[in-house]
C-alpha cells in the first residue's frame, strides 16, 4: 500500500472512530486535500470495506460508513503503534490490573487482546491476569465496551498491592 493511500486509510479510520457513522460526502470533505484526490479516498474506503473494517449503511437520503468490530480493533492497535500518542509514563502510584477470561472458541480475540496488552506495557502475572503502571485503562475500557466483553474482561485500578508483590513489580517495571 503506497504512503498516500495509507495516509487516507488512517485518516478515514481516525474520522470514523470519533462517531457512530459518517456520510461518504462528509468523509470526502474531511479527508481529501484537493478534489482530484477523490478517487484515492474512494479506493481507500473500498479497501477498508473489503478488509471488513468498515461497513456501508444506506438510508433514503445518504450513504454512510461505520467501523465494524474489526475496524475498532484495528483503530485501537493504530493508537498503540502511533509514536505521536503521548502517554504519561511517570508513575502515578496506581496499578492497572486487567483480568481476561475468553473461552477457547474466541481464541483469535483473546490473542488480539493479549497482543494489545503487551503493546501497552502490561505484563502477564498469572495466565489471564495482566498488570501495568501505565495509564491505559481508558483504552481498555473502550475496547471492553466496543467488543461487548461485559464479563470476560475486568479492569481494576488500585494503589494497594502486598509488599512482596510490590518488590517484584518494581523490579519488573523499574519503578
């Protein structure tokens, strides 16, 4: 994928991540830099649809685009890979613990979540318990909501951890 198309793809994903659905007309106005690039924007949008990241919604008045479940996952991974995303890495004294319990029939989702947890600086404590001092709980709260993980994911933010465990965590995270 060429750099220009990648740029349009990310712009479209970013735009769609902020709202439930957006008209194709509005996407074109927001993304293209000049009218001659309309084709490139349309191709990027078609590529996103073909990849299953964006779905088309028709109404009598207009055509709309909306992120799919997979599109939301992709958007969250882009946020973690984006070097311009600034996350305060100075410790605020709170630990973020995420408990993850997805059954075997949802293995691909489980693996995707584990990948995101690792990218966000979480360390696996015991099978499905992950911990981090970094403030990514809002990102994972959104992921939990987007994927409908009501009972499969639990997010805990706490300052209380036993002294022995604290020693190990301080060594792990260099705090």
